[in-house]
C-alpha cells in the first residue's frame, strides 16, 4: 500500500508545475511579420510547449483575432496538452487591422444577406482571398522555417473570422486540416452554401474536419449555422468530417471557452486510443501499436502512442488478471519513453504485482537514475528513493 501511495505522489509531482518565488511567468511571445501581400506589419502571438525539444515536431494551430482570444485559447490548449487530451502543438495567433477586409469575401453582384448588405451600404473593402495569400505565401513559410512543425494545421476563427474560415474551407483545399469555427457570421444564402459545398464535393478532400458552434445569438447567426448544417447533411462531401454544436446558454463571446475546449478534443479524438474492457481481456499492446501505425499513415507523419494509453492498458490488464500481458505492455512503454522516469516506475510496479522484486528494484533504480540526471524536484527524488528502499526490504 505504501508503494502505491508513493506512486500516486510521484505521478502528481511529475504532473505539477514548479514555480519559484518572483520568477516571471512567460506565456508565449509576441512577434511580427512584414507582409508584402498585405502591405503592412502584422503582429503575431506565439505559444509553444514549455520546452521545445530539438528532435520533436509540433502540430500548428492558427488563431485569428489573437488580441481578443489569445490568452483564453492558449490556456485551454496548455491544459489539454498537459493532460494528454490533444497532441503536442503550438499556437500562432494573428492580429488583424481590418476585420471586414481580411475576413469577408469580395462582394460580386447584388447583396443577398444581412452582412453582405451592410458591406455594400457602407462601401467597405473586402478581400478574404488576399488574406489567404498572406497565410500561404508568407505566414506558413515563416512559421515552418522558424519552428519544426508537422503538416497538420488547424484554424480557429470566431464571428467574422469564422466566416473567413468557411470561405477558406470552401475555396482552398488542403489549406488547413481542421477548422474550429465559433459563431460564424452568416455571409451566404442557403443556395450559395449549397453551391459552395457542391463544389467541395466535386473534389473530395483529404480527411478535413469541421467543428462549428453557435451560441444564443439567434437571428441570422443561428439561421446561418442551421442552413450550413442542413446543406452539409444534404451534400455529404467526401473526405469531410463535420460536427455542429449548440451552446444555447452562452453568449457570442462566452462561447469561446467551451467551443475551443470541446472542439479541440473532437478534432483530435482519433489521436487517442479507446482502451476497452474487451481489448484488455483478450488482446495486447500490439493492437495499440497497430492503431497508431495506421493513424500515422493516414495523417502523413509519425504519431507517438500517448503515455496514458500504455498505462491504462496495463492497469486494465492487471485488473483482468493478465499480469504477464501487462508486463509486456509496460516493457514496450519503457522502450517508447526510455528517458522518462515515469515509464520505468510503472514497469517496476508491474513487476511488484508479480512479486518479482529483483526486477522491480532494477526498474525503480533506473527511474531514480533518470530523475536524478534530469535534476527533477527533490520531492520526486525522495519518493523514488523511498520506492527503492521499500523494495529492497522485500528481497
């Protein structure tokens, strides 16, 4: 029982963030890019994981209207990443200097919706296609040169920026893999939406995903999203996964938090393996490895098995009296995460369940060695040393 308590303490310590007194808390950085396409300097807000590792690449999330939403979105992403609910990624927030110009398509012909009529009456310039060129020709190359990234890109857009996200999806295949669209302004009529989706259907997409939300706005915001849902259901464009979520108790602005939280989990749900009781009873770790091998082929880059997936499978195998299979799972875990003290500690606990204290001791000592080399917190080192000492008494 003491070892289990120490193990839980170790896990909670490993998962915690240590902050010393008076140490500044940095939550990203501000940068800027000189845009020839836009003819102006465009501010950027960039959040990366706590430690960018030389041998790792990151998925990229692009956030529009960063000045308004950066801290909310960055905080949500950090929480989801830390708890292994989404893969490692970085956030690139883009500010705008003229929202209608950047986010609305050029108005050709007679205005047919409320936003189009407003633009026409006010003689406001709109050129979303030019903003797309800024992304493709300038921003993407800038980020990909400065950081090691995967080809997987996600766009988050709210309100008018959500309208831009839909325009990009309709007209620019493969610009983004995922679109998280929060309360988009209803730029198109139902007939125009149908035509846009029919054009998409003529050129099947390569596994693109839409997560679209609407709050309590009512009016043309609500009807626009409902029209979009109806047309998606009618056209069923191939290669497109889509989901509509309503937040009837949220306002136009307060819906950002739940939309980003639930939307990111939904967009990346395939990244995580569902360890079912049947799998734990009758199968083994190869089922997990095969799943991520196929997913990597589908996504076009290598996707690592999350640590929690190995641990969950091993724990359920032990629960169903399949301790030998659990050891095999934990041994593979240590191979995939050989430089993590946590993986060796979990293997040691597996050996203890078989009363193989000699092997357990070796794994605990390996965990302590790694944690010491990495200069982990004294409480973690003390907990591991206690595990080593307790195991020695059982030999």
